[in-house]
C-alpha cells in the first residue's frame, strides 16, 4: 500500500509539473473540469466520453481515442490529458489490473503526452525511480 501511495503521488506531481511547464492553469487536476482552462469546442464531451469508457473498463481504447483526438499543437488542450490520467490514477491497482492496465502505463501516458506537447524528455526522467 505504501508503494502504491508513493506511485499515486508521483503521478500527481508529474502532472502538476507538466501543467507548469506548459503554462496551463490546470495546476490542480481536481479543479480542471470546473475551470475555464478547458478549451471550448469538443473538449468536455471528449473528456466525458473518455471517463465513461474507463468506467466500462475500456481504458486502452480510451487512451487511444485521447491520442487520436487531442490537438497536441495547442497547449491549452493539455488539461484534458491531465484530467484523463488523474482519473485513471484514482482507480485501485486491482481495478487497473482487471482492465489490463497499470500505474506504469499511466506514467508512460503522461510521459508520451509531454513529448507530444514538446516537453524535454529529460525533465520526465526525474520522475523515474
């Protein structure tokens, strides 16, 4: 349990760092959905669709959809990715495992998003244990 808590905090901290690097207002992922930092257009429907898919255990498909539909050339879309991975981070290890997913994949997904948004990969190495 201690290891799981550490990994959960590490993923949360990595998201906060990425938000700062990308100049996002989404420093607290818990408040992103209610904030105006989400882009207008189909950002919120996409996020809701992703969360619904995750609730059905379709995490891998939801992540694929995130990477297909997110505009990585626009840093203002980063909060969608951040909230998605924060949502995944709230599931227990047992739930993630049942859905063929892991905390390592959450970490890797955030790392992949950072790379797509142009963040230096060396910065992400600081979070590797």
